[in-house]
């Protein structure tokens, strides 16, 4: 991996952590006891999540923090499987998101979620920037691996 790619990956992960933590502090300060509606389906609402996605395994923040650390170690070890600079940046995105939520679990005991999406037919569980980045990074990364596999045929 070139130094430029390494620098871009490090910067990407750091920016994700910075943006995620900054938005959580802003929401905790200004939205904590309120709901701010952006439009008919999007709102900002403060929530403390002691669980994982969709609040599964609630009340187990310390175990989930250990799982976050383990996930970062596994992602670091799997990094060699990322062949392109694009895949490496996607891996850095996922790493940054996991790191940001793990920081919450370690220092707060819960993850701050604040983005509410309420479609007429479904109310999506509240989430945060790190959650979004993790999901986008994993999905796009899986598509890049699938594409490489199809090209190899």
C-alpha cells in the first residue's frame, strides 16, 4: 500500500470519528429533550442505545465494546484482502465507524443515536453517523468483492 493510500485511509477513519463524535456532542447539548423535525420523514431525536443495531442486546455495552475492539482487530487483519485503494478506504470507513461507536460504549456506557427516519409505512430505528458509515462501507465493500469474483470467472 502506498503512503498516499495509507494517509487517505488514516484521514478517512479520523474524519469519521471526528464528525460522528462532534454531531453526538451537538445533539446531546441542543436536542437532548426535544425532537427537531427536518421534514415529513427525517428528524433529530436524542437516544441512548445500550444495545447494538435496532437496540438488540440492550444493557450489554461492555460486551459490545469488547466486540467492537475485536471487530477492529479482525478488520485490521483482513485489510490485506483489500486489493484496491478504494477497498482500503471503504475498510477505513468501517473501521472509523466501529471505533466511534466503541468510544461511546467505553466512555459513556451507551451509544448516542439521533437520526430518526419515519416513513409512512415504517419507522426506522434511530441511528447515528457512525452507523451510516459502517453500513455504507460494508455494503459497497461486499459489492466490490462480488464484482471482482464475477470478473474472475
